């Protein structure tokens, strides 16, 4: 059995919290979560 969790996603849409500073994998992460 595998268990995956996601913690703080920085989903505050009222203030910019760019995640791309952590690398290219985070570019477009909101869209990836929606598709998920």
C-alpha cells in the first residue's frame, strides 16, 4: 500500500507565491494540480 500526501501547496490566490524558484518542475503547478 502506498500513501502519498501533499502539505503546503501555496494555494493562496490572493497574493503571489511563485514556486518556480524551486525549479522548473514547479512551473505551472496550479494547472498540474487541477489536472491531477
